[in-house]
């Protein structure tokens, strides 16, 4: 590959020839603005080396917004779950409406991204959402590197939003009993109890089928979840391999599920041919699945009517974990029930167990209480 440097006005420019990958024709490329000839020569030498190694990336004026919307999103959406694709779409839409969307992909810097995160915070986005945006962009830039559009990932030079100090909140025992008493006559009372006693996720509850339940042995298997999609919902695998699990049920919950099954059979008989049986444990009166957002809204109404001031549907999961851990259920056992890693539970719920440290101190101290020595020391 040939190259040269030339003075243009008060600066120097480096020139080199490249071959078009598709046509094989040679084209001259350049980069100017160097204050000295030595600077231009150093850049030219770097280009020659990278071309020889096959690591040279042709500078592109393509805006970040165009890359994300027209190339990256269509490519990545085909490789991830529908809900993940929707979340990526939402994050990209949030990014490209800001000034950074007009910045050329090759020119995006860590400073650009740090400024973007500050703008998203002013927009009212939570720290979790902003950190997810950072993760999405980091993946997009990594793909751009693989596709030969970038040589470095600007997200590595950015300052991602700091982790929030706020952590998972849980209800008190009294609040949980109040809620369950309030929904005891609800058509989905068994669902609310199952969520409170197992900590199952919303999608897992709505994807549960009768074939996954064995009420005689008081066990259920989590094998699928209902995932919201654009315009509806679809069934898919659980969140992770750990989420595919078997959960033991207490007698009262088993009894609630038996009653729910009997009620569902009456609904099936009344609906006749109009009933679309999908084997779902929790469905509407005609057998169709319940959209996850519908369940979330129903929970909010019940919580408000029960006089409990705080908590989304996910608080039932947090409360189940907190009660179990505070009553001495081993961490690894509860992690198995929830389908999470033990270290995740420890990081999420340790602050909700204020008595644990005192309990540890008392346990160790109890061993040190003076007792008769029955063995002599040799």
C-alpha cells in the first residue's frame, strides 16, 4: 500500500490508497489536520500497519441513530426473545431522540455517552433504566467492532450511572396477611396466594399449566412463562436455566389450587364450546391467557383497596423471600425456590434482615456461656 504526506495551508495531511473490497478498484483516502509533518507520517504508518494486519476500519460518517435503528436493531432482534427485543427498541428510541443520535458512529466518545446518561436522568429515567441503556449501547458497539465499523468501544470510556442505594422493599407479615384476606374472595385468589408463598414471577404464574402441577405430591414445575409482546403476549421459556425448577407447596396453597380447579371447571361447563382450553391454571373465564399488564393492574387495585400504600406486584416475590430468610430458611434453598443465584439473593435481601447480625452475635455468645467442663485437658 502506498502513502504520502502533504502540507495544506497550516496543517499536514496523510494520503494512502486502499482497494475496494467488492470492485477491487483503488481509492485514495486521507486524514488531515495534523500540526506537523511528523504527526501525519505517524498516522500514515499506523494505517499501513493496520491495513496489513487486517484491523483497519474505514472511517464512516454514518450517524449513530441510523446504525442503531437500521442495522443493529434488525440484526439483534432476530437473536433474542421478543420481550428483550422490545426492551432494546425502547432503549434505542430513548437514545436517538437526543443529540447523540446525530453524532457519527465512529466519533462517539465516552464523554458523549456520559452526557447522554445525565440527559436521561433529567428526563426522569431511573438508575436501573439508565444502566440498562448503557448495557444495550455497549453491546451495540461491540457488534459494530465485530462488523468492522469500529476499532474500540466508546462505552468502555464512559461513566455508567452509579448503582442506586435503594433496594428491594418487602411488606410486613401483617401487610401480607391483610392483602391475602382482602383477595380471599377474588376469582384469582389462588394466584395471589401462590405468588405470596412461592415468590414466582408474574410471567411464571400466568404461564403455569395444570400438567405442571401435582397436587397429590404438593409440587409444581416452572417450565414456561407468559411474555408481553407488542400487541399481545406469547409463551416462552423461563427467564434462565435456574428458573426451570420444581417448587414445593404448603397444604393451604394446595387446597386453594384445588378449589380454583373446581371453580375453573364450572366456568368451562358454563362456557361450553366457547371455552378455549389451553390447560392454563390462571386464565380468563373463557380459557384465554391473562395479559401480564392486566394482572399488574389488578394487583394495584387490590393493594389500594386493602389499604396498603406501597408495592408493585413484584413485592410479593420480595416478601416471600424476606419472610423465608428471616425465619431461617437457608439461602441456597430459597435461591432454588426463586430460581435465582444465592449471591443475587444475598445482595438483594440482606438489608431486609436487620436481626441477622444480632442473631449471629447471640448464637456465638451462647456457646461461650460457662458450662461444666466434663473433659480434662491433656
